[in-house]
């Protein structure tokens, strides 16, 4: 059975998205070893550009953004408005320039040095 994109968008913008927001700190802690392994394997360099598809609450996107700096930075996209709102709040709490976070549109941001899916 195939799931249409609209069903996924509704799913992540409903109670499930709110639940992930409420549990974000705990879930991020559980997933942190995987995020760290991804970033270590990526060997990001300053001034690279990172695209994080399905960024959720932005934990990995924020880490990547601060590794590459603010010249190109990181773009996190997600269908979940609740999770993107949390990611925006988290980015605002940081001292350095935050990554860009948005709902997906046809990709027109150009090539990236690393795409995390």
C-alpha cells in the first residue's frame, strides 16, 4: 500500500508531529550517536553547503551548520510545521548564524556539498 505525500504531510503536522516536539530532547539524545557518526563520516569543511532533508527538530542541521560556518551553511527542510517551529526556536537560541529551515518546495537551492536524508 502506497502512502501519498499528502497523507505524510498530514501525519507529521498532526498529533505525531506534536508528540515529536514534546519528546524532542529525549529523541535527540537517543539519536545523537547516529548524528555524530554521520557528521564524522561526512568530514565537513568550513564553507561547504549542507542540505538536510527531513530535518525534523533540526538537531543534525544545527550541528552541521556550525561545523561549516555561515558562508553557505545548512538548509534543513521538513514537512512538519511543528518540528520546524521547534528547529527555528533552537536556532534562535544559538549565538552564531543559524541554518535556514523551511518546508520543502521544488529544490532550487542549487547543489550541495552534502545531502543528508
